[in-house]
């Protein structure tokens, strides 16, 4: 056997294997590079309004204008000595938490990827301009009304652990899917300061009720752990169930409302009335009137003589509620002054 020929053949095989290995490595590296190129993000996220954080830090934003098809238009404004208020609602105090959360959310909002720039497709993601379209237009402005930031907010969707929202800057057709720390609220009721009153259920000693129809009655108890006893109870009648009066006695533990108006717009003289008395000497009277297909309430508080703590609490309640009428949510109306008959078992 020719040794030189054998070595030559072996060298050729080794060379072939070496070339094959190099090609394989090259293909593998190419595949990795291609995969990384495909999976690599092609869009660099950026703030929707890069300048806004600086403007907020300077305190330049003093107006928030919101327009939507469902709720119409309203304004939230900063007024010296009063803070944030709703001018369209008689300068009723705005919720500072809602204002702060909204401004910070818009400043922190980051675009994730571009979406459609075709106006005829905006309605698919609620980016068509209000009031005709379903989008929410929110505009931030300065003291003299100059616009600092304005955008249309559309549908939301989950984005990992965050909130994804479709947005476009006002006057632009390019839309984006953006990452937002919070949802933009278009309902003016969600911008109102709801901290009017809150009396813990354990504090309530009695409730005097004057319904719109039927006799007046009282629900009372001697100790916080006792059940409420209704008096006067018609002869031969009994409560529909144990604790039937609890909802009325505890109506002020979570006082919520959907809208506000000046109390002078209503005549509460002949309406229903609920007065809550606490064990520590606070009394709160809620007058009710049905008007404009809703139930409106006025609130007044007073304290027993010589009780400085409850006197201070009464003053705070009256400072917040004085001069205002509150539109009660429909599901809460029956808890305030239900007719006595509704709390009793049916007659045999």
C-alpha cells in the first residue's frame, strides 16, 4: 500500500471535515444572528410627552380639559387658596389624588410600538376624536391657557403587569400602543373630592328616620355590640329579618355621590330626612329630595355641647358639605330613609 497516497487521502478527509465544521459553525452563528435580528426590538420606547415631567416639576400645569362622547366636556383647574377645583361645578373641590395620579401617569406614559396612522381605522381602537368619536381628549394647559400637552386616549389592554393604552397626540395621525401607570378617567364624578363624611358603623347609637311616605321612626341601640331596635313598632308587626335597620343606621359609613349642585337649587323642606347620632355626641342630618329623576341630599353636622373633638369634626363636615347638594347613587337611595313598612314582615 502506498503510504503517501494513504496519508493524502486521510489529509483530504480531515480537510473536508474541517471545512464542514467551519461551515456548520458559520451556519449556526448566522442562525443566531438572524434570530437576534428578528427578535430584537425595532422601535425604541420613548415618553409620549418628553417635556412634560419638567413642566410638572415647575408647576406649569394649572388646567386639565377633558372631552368625551359619554360624559361631555369639563375642566379641572388650580385656584390659589383653594387648590384643584371643578369650575363647571361651582368650583367644587377636585380629588387631589385623581389629579396627581393623572398628571403623573401622562408624564410617565411610554410608547411601546407605533400603530396605525390611518384616520379611517381610528374607530377600531377608539382613537377617533370626541365628541363624535369614542376617544377621550385630555389636554394639559398653563395659567394663560397655552397648551402644554394634548392627546386622544383610546382602548386599553393588558400589557404584562402594566396597562396598555392606545394613544395619539392631538393633531397627529400616528398612533401608538403605550404603557401607562394608570387609566385616564373621563367621568367628572371620578374627579370630585368624595371625602365629605364617613362615620364608622361602630359609632352609631341611633338613627331618626322621616321617610317620604309613612310614619317616622327611630332605630336605636344601647351599646355598639347591640342590634338596632325600631320604635314605634306597629302592634302585631315585627322586623322582616334581624338587622333590617342596619343599612339605614350605617348609611353614612360610606357616603358616595355621582354629582354635585348648589343646595339652593333644591327645596329640602318637605323631603325625607335621616339624622344619625353617635355615641360620642356627633349628630349628622341628611335631607333628601327627589328631583330631575334623581335623589339629592344636603348634609349638616352638629355636636353636643362641651365636646370639643366632635365639635371640630362637625365644623370640618360642614366646611366640606355646606352649600352643596349631592346626587346619591341609585343603589344607595333606599338605605337613607326607607318607609317603615319596607322593614317589616308582610301582614298576615
